[in-house]
């Protein structure tokens, strides 16, 4: 029997309705809130956001984090994924251990790294005991912005590389072994094989991983908040501050809309730049 | 010089034995066909020679060099994979050019060699296409062209023509043969099509259950199979086997008396086209069940005693189902097989 044409639509209708109610409606409300000047349409909230002392720093910090964290994570995940592929025994176990950080909430992850890196944390205790430092050293305050930045990078890499890894491992497993073998036979070096065979065939997975990870990175908040508080301003952190401390929902909404616009732009860029021609796959 | 020597190569996958101590040589420039039923270890043997699989024991030599522990690329060979392994993200041109590029050939040379290989395999009109837009047979020819383009000293082919229609296969077979002979390429060619093996090879190696049961010239394998299995596997129709009992050095089948090498139960093996039709009294009694006109000949299927037999008769012969004929056999064209071991008795 032929399926009626409307059946697929009927089946996805509940999820669409659910998303519309819990995502699109608040989204619309946020956008409206951000352009509401009391008497109709106004860009005052955006002007206030852009004029804020912390805004350029937050923007710069957020982009710097994304620019450093994403390439590092993708490179790391690629190396880890390819290493897993070479293993014959214990793969599942290693993969499982590597993905443990995924089970830790981002705030908890931030607190873990705080315990390590704060003035009297594990790192300083260790360095003190082996005689490298003579007393508590601060890494996480506004006088040490570079150290703070790298502390956040480290925590983010520890926390969220696994999600890239999982997507890439799934992708690597989908590449038939025969392609690598053919490349071996015809004399490709490991590097050439990686560049000319593995990487192009991994493009769909790379694209998914990049989109997902980048969007999440622009929304980074809890880890930064735990480690640096307001010493390291970022976009979502500013939205939080305007919402809760300044009680100014309009400017907070403007920040939220900005983060969403940036994420959307990043997604579009990835989709365009890594366009996968269906005829070149499979 | 690029002969191949396989010395006591065995392979186990876990507890499963895929190859049991295989030894044979392929001379420089020789074309050897590996023939055998599905699962007998042909691909495994080829992969071990190529270096894609590590043998459990034994060694592989190519051109006087022990390559057992060398990487595939260092063995100086090309391969056509059973499942093609044509790169989906490269055009047909880039696929065929791949080996040349890896060897650092300049663009002019790449162009020339790719065109040549593509022409040979009739894929020149698809060079700019991606493999996803090709049929299975076209993709298979891309895989063959990729291997030929590097002009290897040793070429391993795993059922390279299996997906082509009969006519194209016949044509490709002939062209492949002449190109490889001209270039003096040492070739191992896996197939389970016995006519292909007969037509192409200098020698045929027949494999069964991880063994090579016989290796020899096509005519020798065809007319003097080493075992009952080889006789049944090579040739179409397969060899006929008739159970009989010999006494005093003679086996009698109706009016036909043949000298046998041993007394007791024995199996007579003969090819369908080697039997001459005589009257019922003057030969082995053959009761025809079906007569199929094949054009070039008449194929008779029937029984000798309890055993099934197929006999080739002239196309114009007037024979009806149910008739009983006599078969005369040339003693020089028969084999005697031990019913216990399945092996052919040596000698006449
Ligand atoms: N990677 C492997 N792991 C376990 N067993 C394997 C593996 N590769 C092959 N085998 C086994 O080894 C035997 C020989 O396989 P092989 O692929 O060499 O057969 P083949 O002669 O090429 O068959 P076909 O004509 O169907 O291609 C088979 O029984 C197969 O199940
Ligand atoms: Mg095979």
C-alpha cells in the first residue's frame, strides 16, 4: 500500500509544535524585547549594548576563545579518532574514558579546573612542593588576562573535545577500509593519505562537528564564570549580568540576539565553505 | 625481474584457517590465474602478496627480494580490488592518475598515461565524472585502469572483469592479455570463471579450502586434473565421473573394457567431448535423459549406470531422450581416480 503523502508531516508535527512553543515563541519574544523602546520600535538597547565599556572586550574574548579552542579541538579530536582507528584491542574502553568529560556539566567542569588553578589550588600546591614557586601565585584574576585566557581554553578543551571526537569517530568508521588500502598500494604516504583520502571523505562529519561545536563555543558561559567571573567578560556572561544584576532585560535580549546572529552566521559559513557535493560521496 | 615466490604461506584469522601452507612461484612476466570457489582464500592470498594482510607464517619474495615485512608501497606492485575501492571524491581522471601522482609524475606524463589506460578500458568519455555517476562495470574498469596506468612490474587483479557483460568481458580479456604480455607484467589474476582462467593464463592454480590443489598449464589442468574436485570445477560441462570396480587390471563398463591402474573400486573420469558415440553394444551404456542443442554442439545429459554424465555430440546428431547409446573412450584421454582420496592415479 502506498503511504499517504501527508503521513510524514503528521508524524513530525508533534516535534515541530513542541519546538515552536518552546523555542520559536521565546525567540520571537526575545527579538521583540530587544527592539522595544517603550514606545514602539527602537534600537536603543543595541546602542546601549555597543556603547557599554565591557562590550568590545566581551566580543573580542568570545571570538578569541572560539578561534583558539575550535581548531585545537578539531585537530586533537582528529588525532585521537585516527589513533582509535589503529587500535585493535580496548578501543571501546579508551573511547569511553575519553568521553567521560561529556557527562560532567559545564559548571562542574569549571569548578574542577578552579580547584586546580586557584591561588591555593592543586597546581600551586604541587609547584610549591617541588620548589618551583615560593608562595601562592594567581592565574585567574584581571592582572593575568593571558593566564586566565589559557585556563579557560584548557578547561574548554578538557570538557568539550569529546563531542567533536564522537562525531569524527562515527565518521571515520563510515569510511571503508579499502580506500586507505588502495592509497597504500599506490604509494601514498601517511600524510598524503590523511590529506587526500581521509580528510575529504570525512568532510560531512567535520562539518557537523564544526557547526555544533562552534555554536556551543559562542554560547560559552559557565566554565568562564566559574574560573574568572567578570574578570574575563564574554557575550553570554554580559547578557547574564544585564539580566540579573542590572535588571535590564532589553539589553540582555540584545546580547542574546547578537549571540544567535553570530552562531547563525558561523553555521552558514561552514555550510558554504565545506559544501559537500552529494555526487562525490559514497 | 619481478618473479614472485610464495613460500609456505599460511594464514589464520583467529581460529579459522584461511590459507594452509601455500607454496608456488610465478615467473617474471608470467600470467597465473588463481581459480577456485568462493571462500577458498584467493583474496586472502592476494592481499598477503600485496602486503595488506600479514601472513601467519611463511614468506613472500618478489624479484629475489624478501618483501614479507615491507609495506605495500615498497613492494612495487599494483592491485585491482575485488570491491574496486575507487575513490568517490575524485573524478575518474584523478582516480586513474592517483598512482602516477604518488610517484611524482609530471602533468604531461600523467595526462598521457591516463588517456592510454582509459582508452584501453573504454572509459575515456567518463574521465571528468565522479564514480557515483558510473555503473558497477564502469567503476570496475576505472579500478583496472588505475592499476594499469602505473605500468607496474607486478599486477594483482581480484576478479577485475566480474561485473562486465559477456561481450565486453571477452573484449577486455583479450586486450588486457595483449597489453600485459607486451609490457611483460607479472600477473596474478583471481577469478572463479574457469573459461576466463583457461583463456588468459599461462598457468592456472586451482585453489580449494585454503590449498592449491593443482597448478599447471590450462590444457594440463583441463585434461589431467589432479583431483576429482579440479575435474569437476574446471571445464564446462565438468568432467564426468563413473564409479566402477576393476579386477585383474581391467574395468568393464558394458561393452567397453579399459585397463585400470589398480584393482577394486575406482572412478573413471572423462571429458564429455572425448566420448565417441557408438552402438549400444560396443561401448559403455549411456542412457540419454535430455538432449540440448547448443548450436555448436548437442549436449546430452544422461546416466552411465547410476552416475550422471554429460556428453558432447555433433550438432546435427539425431538423438532423442530415452535412447541408450554406447560410448567409446580413448584410453589416452581418461583419468583414474581413487574413490577414497579423490586423487588421480599418476601415469596413464
Ligand atoms: N578479515 C577476515 N577475518 C576473518 N576471516 C576472514 C577474513 N578475511 C577472510 N576471511 C575468511 O577466509 C576465507 C577466505 O576468504 P577470501 O576472501 O580469501 O575468499 P575468496 O576465495 O576471495 O572468495 P570469493 O571468491 O568469494 O571472493 C573465508 O572463509 C573468509 O571467511
Ligand atoms: Mg575474493
